[in-house]
C-alpha cells in the first residue's frame, strides 16, 4: 500500500463518502457534465453482494448484528494508471462505476480540484435534502405534556 499523508487519506475518505451517499441520478448528471471523460478499464465489478450491518445497544453498548444490506462495489483503472474504488448501497452498478472513476480522477493532480468541487456540490445537495426532511418531520411533531391536578 502506498504511504499517503493523513490529510490525503482523510480527504479521500470524505470524497468517497460523498460519492457513496449521493443519489445515483445526481452522480450520473455530474458525470455527463464532466468535460473530458477518461478512458478506463474495469478491474473488478461492478459486483453486488451483502454486508452485515452492526449496531450497538443504546448507541454505545454491546455490538449486535442488525442485518444484511445490499452493496455494490467497483474498481477501475484509468488509462493513465490511477486506480479508483467505490462501494455503494443497493444494486446500481453504474453508480458504483462512476464513483470509482471519480475516485481515480481525484488522484490525478490536474483533476483533483474539479472532483473536490463535485464532492462539495454533492454534500450541499445532501445537506439540503436533510434540511428539507427535518422540516417535514418537525411539522408533524406532537408535544406531549402532563397536566397536574391541583390536588396535593
């Protein structure tokens, strides 16, 4: 494994998180808008399988197996040699492939800033969707309270 500075690893993890969490339609639209789509070969996949999801009782207690989720992964190699990986919930092989290409492009110095801009855009879309979901949920909130009778 190549030695990477911790900042590089953290930045790549943030990128891969944004790509994995993005809706497939948003990712596809950004890919279509990419100016110079690179040539690449599939190294692995896309392949779909199951991953065990673990939880913790009370959020911090003993771990337990919650269940399995479907995950699709892909690995690509750009014609310039960079290798990109991706994992995404669900069965969308195209999403996994595009995310892997963006990961590989991020590793090229000339494309890193553009891919970071895409990741930032995806994070903004996710934050907006989360804000909207919170507002919709808050509108249905019911506040319960206990009435105390005057009897002592």
